[in-house]
C-alpha cells in the first residue's frame, strides 16, 4: 500500500483499505500460510514530524498444529502501529513493514485448539482422535 504524504490532510486522519494477495508477500512458512486475500485497513495521520499509521489486518490461514501436526484453518487478525519520519514530498510504501509485522506476530507454536492432546510420544497416535495403550497419567 502506497500513499503520497502530501495527500494526508494535516488536521484529520486518512483511512485506506486494500486487499492484498498473500503470494507476493512471501508470508508462507512450513506451518503457516494465508489461504485467501488479506484485508488491510490503514489510518494515516501526520503530526509535525512523523506520519503515524494504525494498521488492521485480517485474513484466512492454514496452519499446522505444533502438537498433533494436523493442518487446521483459522482466521488471522492483527493490529499494530507504524511510524515514519515526516517528509512531505515522499511517497510512503508501508507494504514491507506490514509484512515484517505479520511475520513477527506468528505464534511460535500454533495450536489447533488450546487443549490439543497431541501425539503419543511412543506410538504416534493422534490423541485427539483416539486413545492408545500408552496413556500416561
Ligand atoms: Zn493439534
Ligand atoms: Zn501410544
């Protein structure tokens, strides 16, 4: 998403919306990918020396559970702020910074559900689906 700083009014914020295709953003990891477009809403506001950007994002994802290793779907949503040195003649492109924020917000261990029981360490059974004879206490 790009914006000419000169287009941001001095007294009020300017809100832009855009659908981003996930592929060019290279957001895919072995356990996470966006399965549809990301809806990006950004509100730009200028002060005397900075441009403040409030960003909201949402989009559907496919993830792999860190405990049971099953794929599952979940909606991503994120909210963060960016700021830039004000340069009235500049065109601001926030795409790369948005991409970095998304990558930083990924959970280290995505879980299909909070109480996912995972796999039996001995026989590999998915304990969400069945129990096995190795059930521990
Ligand atoms: Zn799981
Ligand atoms: Zn087992």
